[in-house]
């Protein structure tokens, strides 16, 4: 019996009514469907050097070898070598690679969903160039199809399928925005038939964090942009991207892009959300089979552009700050310099974290981990690494440009009784706008 089978936890979540055999068959069939040229090259290239372990925040926080990133791919790897690899018939005949079992898949649910944020730091460290983060995302697709997703994430998936958002039905968006407009004293347009810019949100911004919507509105109104939010395409977070639900990922992506086309918008503006950037900016074209018909930008790069073009001006803060680099925006998305230019415009003396930029450590909550309550103890251990790095800088302020990172870090701070606030780059810009009139 494998170690995984011996230690499988019976409490791991299941959805649907498939029996164990059907779940395994579905997972393996879906794994095999993902084995294109890139996945095959990556799976064949691993030399088991272990360098990815020292890059993973979960391994660093616990010292537990089970969190070695490439180990998270074990059922995926076995399915490849048994079914698609050049030596597959021989490996099956000699029993050299065992087929994944339901106990394996249950155990790996934790490794794929609770202890991986798809941050890509392991990918950066791999001497063979294996994109472990991308392979984890592909493995999650098989787990989703087999109905082996953490129930908290599955619940969010079902809500998004019904409503188009994990937060609210689209029909409620006008009322939410009207209330936010009254609360914060700023105009937030909704459902305009024509606009140049379609603005999207993350789920938390439609609930407890409407200040982010108000901040975006202040900036865009000051810049004179013709913009709107729209009930037909407004939630950019894309839980399908995180869960491995490709059908939902496509549905949510199309709702945004097609709504932009409907209202004549040339640009879609994504919120301060990391995985929104990965799903909409880098993967949207796969659903259209060609270059996207609209430009998709993250809030950070849009702020950078508005400041560079002189369309908005900000008053300097006059303090020192350190910056948490969101993985999907910086390491996977390339916006390291943009955030630092905005921080410079705000007059911050930047004191970099020990691990920063493309090598920065994850907040510990990406990839749906922040929404997965059973992963909370593990997230809190990761937070202690970030806390120590922040304190070592001696910076007065702590800033990030991802709302999910901010929520994760705030949760970690509460658990650790740490009183340093985590600030939004967007909200700092909105608060420091200079009135040119």
C-alpha cells in the first residue's frame, strides 16, 4: 500500500454521486486529456533535485517534505507515465508505476487545494523550467471532474454557475452599487449602454470591501473616463480558474469580454485581484481562438498609465513603505515595475522585503486557499514568514495591490494579534488625489 493510501483522510470532501471507481476513472481520463506537448515535456523533465521545496512557502513554514511542490503532481504524473508516456505499455505490464487510487486522490486533494496557491515560485526555482504551477492547475481539472474539490470551493463554484458571481446575482448589482455610492459619496455608473471602459470587481468588493469600488470610482471620475460596471459581466475573480472547472472559467470570462463588446468598450479593467489577472489577461484568448477583441488591464497598470499620462496627480504620503508582490500579478503577470512606479508617485521610501519582486513569497491564500477554511492553520504558519519579513524592513506602511492578498494577510494578522494594517495601493491613490480644478 502506498504512503498516500495508508494516510488518506476519510473526511475529505466529495461532490456528486459517483462511486469510487468512477471517480478514479473520471480523474484519470481528465488527466490524460490534459497531456499535451508541454505537460509531457514537463513531466519527463523532473530530475528530483528538490529545489522546488525550498521555494514553496508551505514547505518553508512547516519543514514537511509532503509539501514539496512536485510531489503535489504525483497522481497526475502516474496517470501520464501509465497512459501516454513513450514507455507506458511496458510500465503497465511490469507494474512499475501504480495507478492512482481513490485514497491517493483523497490525500492529494489537500496537496492540490489546501497547500498550493499556484503562485509559481517553484516554477521559478526549477532548473529544468518545469511549470509546476500550471501542472497543478491542470491536475485540479481532473479533481473537479471527479467531484473531489474542497466543499467550500465547490459551494462557491455552484453559486457562480447560478449567479455569474460567487458574491451576488447580477440583478442585484445596481442596488449594491447604489448603496456603495451613497455610503462613500461617489458616483458609480451601472449598466450604461455605451462606455469606453468596462470595470469589474472581486467578490469581496461587492460585500464588506465596497471601499475598493469607491476608490476606483474616485480615480476614474477624476481622470474623466467614460466607464461603467454592468450586471451582465462584473465578477472577474473566476472561481472556475481556481477550482479546475474549465466550463465555468470559460462562462465567466466570456461574460466579461462579451459585455465589453456589447457596450462598445475597448478596455476591460480588472480589480486588485491576482487570479482575475491570470484568468482574464492570460487565458481569455483560449476561449476565442484568436487575439482578444478588447484590451484587458489590471488596476495596477492602469493606475501607472493614468499617472504617467498626467490624467491624475497624487500628493506624496511622505513615509516609508514595504510592498507585498502578489504572485499572479507580479511573478506570473509581469507588473513588478508598474507597482513600484505608483509607489514612487505616492512619495513612499520603498523598503523592500527580503523576498520581493518576482521572487516574493506568496501571501498563502491564493488559488482559493483563503476561502478553504480547513487550510487556515497552514495559512497562519505561512503568515509568520511574511510578518517577519515585514518587521525586518522597519517600514512604516505595508502595501499590496491584490484584495485577496490583503484579506489573507489581515486574517493572518488577526490570528497572530499583529496590529500592522495592510493597505491597498488603489485606495492610497484615491485618498491622495490632487484636485486640479
